[in-house]
């Protein structure tokens, strides 16, 4: 299983955009990058992936930038991670069930179940829930 910095940054940046969702303004990458301490060039790649996945909307020009394409309660954390990460997988066979000499790993079903649980957890957590949870902790 591998959740990289890219996935973590994508979620953090999307949460940043969710804070400003009611204002319905396009935010500049540089502003989000500065607030969240994410390199701008890296965030640009992430935002392009999120735009292609219809998680973000983009606008060009002086008032351009990015904003969420849907309400934050409709955007799931799993969608964001899937848009920027390679497949997250706890198995060593990429879910194929083949291991050394073509046999199945003894713990394959365990790792597959873990994959399913993580995927279900992330696909049932919205940006809004995560943001509300953080605000309630403060």
C-alpha cells in the first residue's frame, strides 16, 4: 500500500478550496500552495489531474484559478486520491492473486479485504465531513 505525498497534498489542497467554496471564487495555485506549504509546480500537476477527473473547475485570466466543480459534500476523499495516485494496493500482486511461481499468496485474501475496507472508507468520506471534523476539533 502506498499513499504518497501527492495523494496527501491533493486532499489538503482540495480541503483548502473547500474552505472558500461558498465564495464561489477561483483561487490561484500560488495562494493555495503558500497556505498549505506545497510547491507550486507540484500543485499545478495535482490540480491538472483533479481537473481531468472533474473534481476541480479551472478558469483562465486575471481572475482565473481553480475551484471545486461540485459541492464539497459530493466530493469523496477516495476520488481525489484515485485521481492522482497509482492504484493503492496492499497485495504484492496488484490484486491479481499470483505470487511466486504463479501460486496465490497465503495472505492474499487478507490484503484484498484490507484494500476493500480502505477503499470503502475513503469513498464514504466527503471533503465537507473531513473539514467539519477538523473544525469541531479546534
